[in-house]
C-alpha cells in the first residue's frame, strides 16, 4: 500500500476499515457485460494514517494548510475582491440550482434590505454538501473543438480525455476546446446524467468501463452516515 491508494475491490481488503466499495449486481445492465468488474473501489472519507501512503501525505498537507490559512495568497493566484464579486452571479445560475419552486431571497437592484441576523444558522447541512449540491448533470457527453473562425471542426468524447490530459496539448486542441466550452451550453440541472459519468468516468486506458458517479455519490452518503430517503 505504500505510495498508493487502497484497492477496495481486492479480496484481501474486503473488510479493510478504510474501504466502502460499491458492489455491482450480476444483472447490472452495464457492468455485467464483457467481463467488466463487479465492484467499484471507494475509500472512506476518513484519512488513512499509515506512513508513506498517498492519503497520509494528503493529511499532512491538510495540517500545513490549516496552519497557514491566514496568509493572503491572492497576489499569487491573481484573485482580487473585484474579480470574486464578478463571479458571484445571482440572477442566472442560483435560480437554476434552487429550482423554480423555491422562494428566492436574493439581492435585487432595488427594494431589498442589507442586514445581518446573528441568530440565523448559516452553516451548510451535511445532506446538502454531501448529496444535494451535485452538479454532475451539467456535464456534457462531448466537447466541441472550435477553430479560430468559430466553426465546429470535431468533437471530443469525455471518456477519451479521462486520465489523458496531455492530449489536450497537441497542436491547437487546447485553444479549440476552450473556444468550444465558451460557446457550448451546459446541460440542464436535473437527475439525468450522461453515460460518460455513469459508465465511463475515469476509465483507465482502453478499458471499456469506468466508474459510476451516481453509485459513488450514494455510497458516499452512506459513508457520511446520511439518513435514508424516507427520513426526508
């Protein structure tokens, strides 16, 4: 395990305390075909403390960040208050996320009050952070490659660039995909995910399978000990 993550699908790690794998049913419409795996490896959110493991190093980095959080590094990353305010959009994106039926209390151009209620709990619930705030339905199945004349010359499937970022540096691919992302609309915010994320996510090499983001999200909710659906 030194220098690598735990393979939670390996038989020897079946009862590993840091594992919470997703077991696929034999009749699964996708993973039961062509000798695809019957397990998806999921590591629990609790960090592994074993020396020299990848997650142990990640834990050390977290401690360092907590001790240096007071440092203002905005000059390093180019972030300014003006730029941060520009990224805070209320009229377009937030209503899409909250839905049409929600009663929005958002800042308007006029007729609103700017006050602070100290007794209002502003913390984020674990249900929202772990399960509710999921924007994976916005992800497209492919991305347009657009030339300098803003004409779509080809498309790039998401499954083909998982774990293969260096291909974006070939020729004008990077510029083409940036232009494409600037003009290609997002998908709707709903419960419909592209198969690129439910069957091919983070696939390795030429494998004909990947991870299922929906299954992993549900399993992560169990990992965080969220209540069942009927509790809400």
